[in-house]
């Protein structure tokens, strides 16, 4: 499916993302195929598609192979090396800072770099409500057809996780009963380039450590997913910003589906992520409700404005 026509000024949008493929190599895949080679190839496709259609790119690389960085440069894709050691959250905040220096920017799209179809088929559909001043933030929503292109375990896990996450938000009054579910587990967020909106995505929270294994996992996990992807949406809902869910015709890369399907290590990772992210949500809501039971605090020097 082809994406609708680009807006009159395609440079009004930018893709904010981060790459990390230390084992990527040029040329045909070696056997056995590695995740870095597969995902690095997909990332190059995504970034080249964005560049070819005139969408700006704010990219931070966290330690990919020299061959991968050369491939970026050969494709005319500029990037910064990650300054702060650590997670995806740190890389995305740095990329977001790059985006703030771009001219004419109206819409920022934060995404994982392997989502080729997002840029090719979905970006302009999702950006339209923001460009038309109908939304401050858009979380693209996958259709049942989209979910069918994922590995079956991943599709079931993410749909289950979305249902649980939305139920919790409704139980605490952050979503109304009539509001559509938000596809939180689709790692894509589009938002208006407005200081009060961007600031939500710049915040960094930390989880106060405890002795339990789950909470230790949360402590390591919070700046990978919740800080860059989940907490900004919750705060936007709390503050009354316009958050929209827009269905998009996303198609998951078939090569990635084949590579990850029925592999226990990927399934275990998703189960751990789900438990950690739900735990983070519960503690974050307690923080919003000023409960002393919350174990989440905003990192010093990164306080709310």
C-alpha cells in the first residue's frame, strides 16, 4: 500500500531514532543470520526511505560497527555518536535534541529504526491530525491485518499487554470508557514540535531499587521503554493534551517475523518486558496521585518544568 501524498512541505516532519548494530556487516548475510545483520539492513531501508521522500532524520548511533556507519554515510544519512552511555532512552533524548535544531519542523516521529512500512506506508496518515491541529500527539494503531504480520506469540503478547495497560488507565481516570484503546506496544509516537509537548519526551525518570528480582528488572528497564514511549503519553493524558489513536496499514517485515518466530529467547524477553512495563505504570500512576508507595522519581537535573 502506498502512503498518501506528502504534505506540501515534507521537511516539516522528522524521524527521530537510534541505531545499535555492533555485529552488522556489509554484503550478503552470513550463516547463521544474526539479529544485528537483519535489523541493520531493515534500519538502512527505513532511513533511506525517509530520506528519499524528503523527511528529515535525527539519528544517534550507540555503537554500531564501522561498516554500518559507513553505509549510513554512503546513503547520505548524517548521525551523531551517542554521548551518554546507557539505554535507548538516552539515545532518543539526544536525537530529540538534534531535531530541535532542524528548520521548519512541525511533527516529530519517534520510532524504532527497523519499521520500514511505517515510513513507506503510514507516516503521513499518522501525521495528518497534528498537521491539521487536531492532535498534539498521535499513537498509530495497528489493524488486525497488521497484527497478523507479526510472529504469533508477539501479536498475542502485545494485544494482551495493550488491553491490560488501557484497563489500568481507565481504572484511574486517565482514559474514559468511551475512548478507543491506545496501541501502546507499537513503538511509534508522533507529536507536535511544541515546547510543552516535546518537554514530556525529554523527561527521565528512575526506579528506586529494591531487593526483588522484578523490581531490579524494572530499574534496568525503565529508560528503555517507559521513559521514551509510555510515560509521555500518560502525562499528556493527565494534562489534557489531545492524544489521538490513528489506524495505519503497517506491515511487519517478513524477514524479521520469520527470524523471531517460535524462538523461546524472544518470547521470554517479551514476557519480562510486559511485567516490567506494567509495574512501572502502576508506580508512575501512584506518583501522579502523590502516593508515598510510588518508587518512581524524576532524575535530578531533569525535573519537570
